[in-house]
C-alpha cells in the first residue's frame, strides 16, 4: 500500500474518532475498567456511571443495556456495511462485494487492537456476552444474505446460494478475526482475512476472464458435401460462427 493511500485512511479514522461523543467513550472506558477489576456480572450500570461521573440517563442515551457497552461500535459498523452494499447496486462480482463488506467489520476491530483483545477475553468468560455476540454476528450475516438474494434472484436456488455464501463469508471472517485476537492483536489481520476469504472466492465466486492475449483461439470444424461450391462452404462457416 502506498503512503498516499494510507494517509486518507488515517484521516478517515481520525474523523470517525472525533465524531464519537467524549461521554460515550468515557462510559466505555469506565465499564471495561470495572469489568476487569470486579467482573462483568458484579458490575452494575450505577457503578459505571459513578466512575464516569455522569447520570444514568446519560448511560441509556448511548447504550440500551449493559451488554451494548461491550459492543459499542457494532450498530455503526452494521449501518456502514448496509450502506456499502446498497452503494454497490448490481455492479461488480457479488461474492467479492460481500467479502469486501465483511472487511469493514474486521477494520472496526483492527482500529483498536487492545480494546478488541480485552473484549474477546471478556466475552469468552461470560456466557451471556457470547450469546449477545452471536446475535450481532447473525445480523451481519443477514445483511450479506439480503444483498446476495437480490443479486441471485434470477438463479436457480438463488436464495439457498445467497444464504450459503453469506454464512461462508462470516465463517471465514470469524476464523481470521479470532486468529488475530488470539495473537493479542499483533498479527496481520488483513492478511489473515484475505487468506480466509480466498477460499470463499474460489468456491463461490465467478472466475475472472483471462486477458485477451491469453485466451485460447477458437477452432471451428465445418462438415460440407464434397464438391459443394466455395460460396456454400463460406456460408456454412459464417452460420456456425453466428455471423449474419
């Protein structure tokens, strides 16, 4: 990646961070500090707002429940993914499109490795959070499947294909993400993701057409009667090639 392309991405991340309300970030920081010190079940919303120095009303302005403070950016990411897929329309290879949509979720985790690793460890210890996370993952999968159903509408078993491909993309994403999280966020998340979704692309994506200079030459065989006039032979060749 060139430095010129990396700079806009850094600017976008900075703008996104600046757009997040400071109170929201303070609540998330307070919650995770308490979760690590006391445990998730032993921490109440009152404890979180007391440490953050705000009232309960402020907490519920940003988070519907205590579970939501553990996954503060998923709603934004789901909205970004849905908007990305909507902007694609009918352009591009559909399997590649949903793979790139899933990359947005990976990027959300990679924005803050230490936070993502903390959440991963916490979620593994709390069954209720694992169940909540599964519900979030299901919503991502549904967004991918809905897009693919529209693209595969004219195909035989199009709905089935859409659901299978969406599930495969999510499975590939989760495999790469968990591998990265188990490395404490120190590995190359993007490379792991590319490797994982490569299996999805090869299994379900449309093969790219080879360059024109690498395509095999067409061979046409025409059977004609012995002694047929040359114009008749030429006519039969043109008919075989589909030319008028």
